[in-house]
C-alpha cells in the first residue's frame, strides 16, 4: 500500500504548527506497524505556498518549514532501513511565479528563459489570447504590463505553466528528477501529468454543456485543447526512461490523471509497450457514485480496459477530494477500506483515512486553499487538517496552534485510541493489510465479480495458485442472507468489518450485516 502524507498536516516536530520531515521520520514506526509499503510525500520544496507547495520555487531544495536536505537523507535512510519506499511529488506543469526561471522569463521578451513559459500576445482588443479558464476558476491568463504579453496559468496566477515544447525545460526537469534519484528516492508521483502539453494553435475550448453548479470550477469547459494532447506521451516516456536508467523496475512513476478509463489506459504506454507510467492513478472510486452496481461495473470496466501486463491501482482519497468517511459515512467507510485493500492492484491510502478521519468544516474567512479563495465552496482545506495522533491538545500533532484546525472528534478518533481497540477502523485496516500480505490470492491473484443476488451487495473472487478468497460487501444498511455456493461450499473468515464473524462459514447461507463486509478463504 502507498500511503500519502500531506507534510504540512502529518506531524510537527518543532512546534511550528506545520508538519515537517523530522515529524514524518518520527512516525515511521507507526507506518511500519500499520503495514504500509511506500510513503508518498506531497511537495516539500521551497515555495511561497500559494498552493501549499504545488507552486515550486526550487526543484532541488527543501522548504525550511519542512527541514533541510539532511532531513530528507535521514528520512530516506530510515524508510529504507524499515524496508519502506519513499516517493516524492514532482510538479512539472508549472512553477511558482517566484521561481528564478519565471523571474527571468518575465523580465524581458528577449530573455533566454522567455520561451520556458507560455507567453502570448493579447487579442486585437487587448483581451486574453483565448477563452481558456483556470482549474481553480477564473481566467487562465494574466497580462504582464512590463512586457505587453499574457502568460498562461492553468491553476493559480502564481503558478505559471512551463512550456514543455521547449527542450531546455525538459532537460532541466529531468536533471531535477536525477537529483532526487541520485539521493535514493524510489520514484515520483507526477502532478497533473495529463495537462503538460497544450494545443500548439491555442484554440478555444468548448463550453461544457453538462456542467452544473456544484461541479468543479475547472470543468466549466471541456478541456479539449489543454488536456491529454497527443504530444504529452513523448514527455511521459522521457520521464520513464530517466527512471529506468536507474535499473528496470527499480523506481516508480505514478501519474495524476483525471480522464475516462479508456484514455487513462494510454498513460501506461501505447501499442502494448508499457513504457509510460507504472501506475496512472485510477480515481474511478473517487469520481463515481458509491453503490454496489456502479462499483461492480467499475471493477469490470477497469479490468477489461487494462492493457496486457499492466498493473492496476485504486485510490479512495487524496488532498484534493472530500474524505471517504465524509462522502460515504462512518459505517460505509469500513466497507470502502475493505474494498480498497482486497481489489487487484496497488492501493493508495490518504493519511488519516485509516482512522476514519472526516472532513473538517472550515469557514470561508479562515480558508487557506487558493481554490476556496477563488471559488467559494470548492475549498480543499477540510480534507487537509492535522493527523489525529492522540487525545492531547492539538491531537498530538503539534505543541502550537496548527495551521488548520483539528477535527472536533479527535479525542475519540485518533491513533492512540484506535491502536488497541479491536473494534476500531484502524484495527480493521491493519488486519486487512496483514491478510493481504499473507495471502497470494489477494496480492497477486486474479479478480472475478460474482452475482451476489441481492441489491446493494457486491461479491468477487480473488484466485492464485489454487488459493481462493471471496470478498462480500454490503453497500446498504439492510442485512442479507446470500447464496454464494458458486464460490465454494464453505469458507473461513479472514477479516470482517464486525468482530462477531469468525471461523467457518456456510456459503449457501452467508449472512451479511448491513454496511458489512467479509473476506473469506474458500474451500
Ligand atoms: C494537482 C494537485 C493539487 C494542485 C494542482 C496544481 O491536482 O493534486 O493539489 O492544486 O495539481 O498543482
């Protein structure tokens, strides 16, 4: 399992109210205890923090808030010492407007770095060069008085987009990747990889007729000319080749990509060549309705679309989306973890989801997220609040007032309280990871959905080397008795969402609690 850490919010080692690298290092024993395989850190680079690190001012440094390069080296040594991997976030689509590259680029039209960014003349009436909108809302162009041109920013105006058609930009970014790979980093999660190349002709995007208030502001337009352009794959291949030069299969490339499944799959590589992302993030569980039928269809569609030999992956949460426990409710959050950790492929868990952490409402006046500031109501602060470690003040996250408020329920929902509680969500997640590791059918087995025969229920079989595991989930509150003889005559419960289920089970009369889930070894 990959565990995503939002460094500002994980553990503050020095009383700054903001998490840091030494804090992550302190908590590695917890991650080992939980059964994590790899840690992905959201950006740690120097940054003015207009988008909390996704606005990078230096690709080969560390923000003093988070620590130093020595702290990275220590963290690397400690993760590797425990047999864990460390994955960094890289943000190649845009820099901060305070990055020296952009400072040079905007200084004059004939600066050698001018073409490192996307500068265009105004329309004849002085308006922006085209109709493109930013993902956080508002225009994607900012007029620069001094040089009389507009620059493009698909996100905040403090995040100018790099021009990936310029070979010098590509070389500079690959150098930055090598800087970290040389230090021993095990791979990268690449931010908005599918947006990196824009239309060479800068054509207008069509309006999105399906957009409704409440949808993300970035979806007002069909992003026809800014996303998933054919030329992007060449760049992804170049990044992959850089990683592969450190040994085939040694370093991992993960792509952040929000696209329909058939288009997502092209980021594994074209024509059966698996030479792009190892793991193009599969966000379908985040994007689609939460019900048994849709989830079944999603599993079937995803498995059918996967290129031959490609390794699947599943995601339930990240720093941009409502937390799963808030979206589906506390009871279903257990079902969701059981699903995530028994599907075929690498699961990614967002920090705190293993506790059942919920979104924390943050009033607009206290918002920190640029998306909330530009588009009220769309903020991502609620899912970025401090990790809940114990019942002490500030949930044990910090000795100072944290940068975002701690959840009101932290005295009950925290690591210390859940660690020894057999009923806790954390215990369930840990057991699931333990079983997964010990059971080849769950780690490498095939997956086949079954007809569970009742509404709201989902069943699938995982199989490897003669071993079979049946997973049964109830997406509703009504209990059912299921006939699942198609999976075998009897079985033994490996993990259950409730504690009352142990030992042998008759698959002809399988009783499934409301909001319940079972992982059963069948015979
Ligand atoms: C990605 C990040 C998000 C950020 C955006 C711009 O979607 O996950 O947090 O705001 O890119 O870098």
